[in-house]
């Protein structure tokens, strides 16, 4: 959660939380950071350890919504199983004394990927590959635990840069597992109470936009492929109005040619995108690590994927011939930060 926004006014009607409120005799709300459709995010101090955290509170307008409360529970359940530096950390969850659900989260500094694309229009190839490999590492970590995000998009990726480092050493962190599918738990529907499909149409896979029940990790990889298209081109792969139009184009129209919309990049990127976002899940990359390694090679990089896992630049070999096929390798999860145990993989 971002600590860069300023709170210059008192919270508006419907916003949960008040400046100075103490939750569970531990978390002291100091400043409203952001508000959205689901709720509000506050800067808070953990009085037990003296650290700053971000606290997400469900909007008062949604307190009687079983669906909204369920998303908070789902996010807490998913987050409790994830120990990756590329996933935003959730440290605590519960309800306030007045029955408002809350999540205590890692305090982040920076901006969302959506904000970055809006500001710069598009990202260069090196940044695109770096952030994509990091997001893929987060997905690998989640998928191994039977968790499918189901709402991956630029707004749900945060480019975190811990002060005092510059923005060019930012790392990507995946946010909001509120509609995630969690193995071993009662399957949370990706259809809302009013019959609409939960998620963001621009990044939904064909099986998800059709509301099919067997959505798996390959839907996340399709979404990440669409995010890569947006990073490199500054636009969505499909343009539509309304869910019906989106569904028609996603399910029936041919994929756009990435190379036609993003010039100056290796031709193999177009081949990679065609597989990453194939309409048939069986024709896509089946695992996030294969997805990432294929992008790494198609973009002309040398060396292991680990070079993309920290901030800063990587080395592209512009003289290297483009591969005719992709070879994949297995990589382990990096240890996480702060008070959380090391990752299992």
C-alpha cells in the first residue's frame, strides 16, 4: 500500500476509519492514503513494534454485502499462504470493534503499474521483462500453493521502491487476491450476486470471461501476457465497450500482432505473445516459470532469470540470434523481507 499520497481533508462519507482511531489496541490510524470502490487504506503505526503499516478497511457502504466481506476473507486466506517478496504482505486481519473488516498490510512506496503506464505511455523492453519476470515469480509462488489470482492487471501490480533508493530499482509486487481461487477452500465464485463476471475484461482469459467454472493458473498467465502487451504498447490488446463486446472480441477475434503495435523489438516477441495469450489454454504456457523464461529469451536476454529479480538494469545481447525454440529451467523463490519466515520454495 502506497505511503506517497497525502490526506488534505477529513474522510468523506462512507469511508471507514477515523484519524486517531486505534484498532485492536494496536494499530493507530494516522493518515488516509487512498480510497476506492471497496474501501479505504490508512497509514497506521503498529504500537506493539513501532513500525508503520497500511490498513485496508472495507467501505461502510459495503458492510452488509456478503460478497464484499467474502473478498476480504479470501484475500486474508490467500495472503496467509504466500511468502514472496513479489506479493504484498498481509500481516493481520480481523474486524474492528464496530464490525468493519480490516487487513494489516506491508506499507509500500511508489506507484501502481497502471499509474506508471499512464504517465509514461509505455515501458521500455528491459523494464517490461524485469517487471514481468518478477510478477511471474509471484504467480509461481501462488500457483504452487493452489492459488489463482483471477484479477491480474496493471492496477493490481505495485512498483515498490523502498526509500532512499531511486525508482529505477523498484520491484513489482502483486496486490489484491480478493477474488482468488484457493485450493482446499470453498470455491469463491467469479460471478457476482447480480450475475456479472468479477474481474477486469481487458485482461480476462476467454474461459474466464465466459464464466466457466474450471479457471486455473493458465488464466493468470493469459492476463499477464495481456499486461505485457499494455506495457509495451500503452494500450489494451482489444478495444471494446461493455462486457458483451469484450467477450465477443476476446473469444472470437484474432489476437493483435504485438510487433505491429510495438516496433523496434525482436520479432520473437510476437511469437511469444501469440502463445502466451492463445485462446485455447492447452496451447498457452502451462507454468509461470516457463512463461518468464520464454519471454526472457524472446527479448534477447542472456543469463539466468535471477538478473531480473532485483532492481536496476539487465543485459540484453542485441547480437544474439533469436532462438528457434525455448528451453526452460527451474528457479527457487528468494527469501522474503522483514519479520516473515523464509519462503518455502
